[in-house]
C-alpha cells in the first residue's frame, strides 16, 4: 500500500450507504406530544397558567357581562353599559389587589389571616342588624355602601377561611399535632360552622355549600382519616338535608333538576328550563356576540348566575368549552402548586383556593346544565358582581405568589433577561451578552486552560 507524503498510513473512510427508504420515520404526533409534555413540565408552567387563565376568564367575562346585561339595564331605565361599567371598575380594583397579593411574601399573607377573619366575621354579623343589612332576592347577605354600591361579606368569608385555616393547620403541622383528631378538628371546624351559621341566617345556601367544600378540602389536604372525614361529611349532609326539607324554595330547586318544562311537578322551573333553551339554541358556534334571545327578559339573572347560558347561546359549544378549558387549566395549575411545595401553609392555602374556585365553577355550570340544583352562586371571575370578583382576584394573586415561590420557578424567573441588551449611545454593549434563555451558560475559561 503506498504511503502518504507525510509518511503516515492513509485514513480509511467509511463507505456511505444509501438511506433505507423503508426505515421508520418519526411520528409527528408523537413528537408533538413529547414537545408539549416538555413544555408542560417546565417550572413556570403553573405560573403562566394561573396568570394567563385568570386574565382570559376575566376579560371574556367582561365582554359577556356587557352583552348579557344591556337588556336588563334598559328595562330598569338605566344606560345599557351600566352593569358593565360597574364590573369594569371592580375588575380594575381586583387587578390591583391581584398585583399586591402576588408580590406579597408568604409571611405577610400568614400575618393577614387573623385580621381578614375578624373583619369578615364582623361584617357578616352587621348584615343581621336591621337598618344595616339588605335583602336581595330573598337573601339577607348584603350591606349598602351608598348609592348603587353594595357589598356581600360572605364572599370575603371564603377568603378568610382559606387563609386562617391554612395558617392554623400549618402551625399545628409544625408542632406535629395533626396526628391527633382533636387538634385537626378544633378550632377549624367550630370556626367554619360559625361562618356557616352567619351565612345561613341570611338564607344563602349556595355560599354555605362553597364554604363547606373549602372546609373539606382543607381537611383532606391535612390528611384527615377516612372515619373522621366521613363523620364530618355526615354531619354536614344531615344539616343540609334538614335545611332543604324545611324550605319550600330549596325543595322546588331540587325538583327542577333535569326539567324540560317551565312547570315540572308543581315547581316553577322557568329559569332552569330557559337556561337549557339558551344552551340548545347556541349550536356549535353560537348565534353571535350580542345576538342572544333569552336575555330579552326570558332568562332571569342572565348577567349573574346564568351568564354561562348566555355564553353558550352567543358563542356556542366552542365558547362554553373554551371557558371550561380555562377553568380546568386554572384548577390543574393550583393543584400543581399545592403538590410541589414543601411549605405546609402554601400547600393548604393553594389547595383551599383551588377547591373554592373549581367547586364554585362546577356548581354554577352544573346548575345551568340542569345537572345540579340552582344554588345562586356566580361563576368565578366571569359573572357580574364586584363582591365576588374582588376576593377571588386576591385569591388568584395568592396562587401567583405561591407559584413564584417554587424554587425552580424562582430560579427560572431570576434567569430571565431582556431579549436585547442595552446599548450606550456611541459605543458597544459593555459586559457579557445577556441571553433570554433558561439554560445555564458555561463559565468563561481562563488563559491557562486548554
């Protein structure tokens, strides 16, 4: 074999083989699934889902409130945008509360637990004083703030129970007291029952159901034994049956489940049936924004409790599924925040907020679909009502703050840099170049390294 000019033997190169046309190609659906899963597992996924999902629900809710409330406002001799402007003001104030809550440290949230609980109890007691409390739709749960502005203190009771219950259980877990059923129940259950009693004095069964769901969510997160959990659930169910049996209005609402006629079994099911009519007439893509027929006096509470029905009529199945997907993403993100944290307060508070929002959304949508009795609870972040919107947006700010406190998310946020470096006038960029990436850059090598 002849040698090369350098005296070294020639390098044997591998012979290129033609590509086998029968070789299996990568499945594009599998690749898309893997990329989506990698994106889903990123540290900031929960942060973006909570922030983006809540903002989209709020903005879409403002649009639907404007569409669904125009006819009601005109029937009351008010401007067509009356309810929309009030909801927009509440959304702006709620946005400020969300921003403040998302920037507050966890210690400050825990410090606010007792003041918020005391304030909520005080306001809920004021509701029962004649001349201060107001009755709306048969429920004595409102306080007038002057003019057309009112406040419903029971909505703030949900936030109070979440924060105070999370702080209580976290302190008891630090002292290893949650293994004893007495410390798990007392004083959490008595205080919750006190809030429920103040709410039921006004006749608001729907808010009481949400508060009960928050209580069970906190007990489940605290690891309550099955016997203890079933015992508390049995007591709550017994009280609920008694309250329903003793109220003809609540019994009538039970008879309207699945009703298809306005008069079903002697009960007035007008609202439930027309909610089904609105959903059925929407079709796949709806009749168009603002083109609802049921909101012209046929569907009561079109902009509050039954705004989901108007959404289905105007935006169709696509619109309702989009709202449902946003709430599902918000619920998943809350569960993820609660499951990945090592802080017991964050776990209990995030789980309580997630239980609150998802339970209320399920009860509202289930009532509109005719699967559950009408409980009179609004759709969170979506329905008209500033009293419900303000504490809910503060609770969303809690979830955002907790998502930012995750160690991996904190590291990812700290590594986020501007896309373009700042340049001085007449000179190049000084210092190392910044990259908008989550990947760590290798340290620069010294002159003695090879």
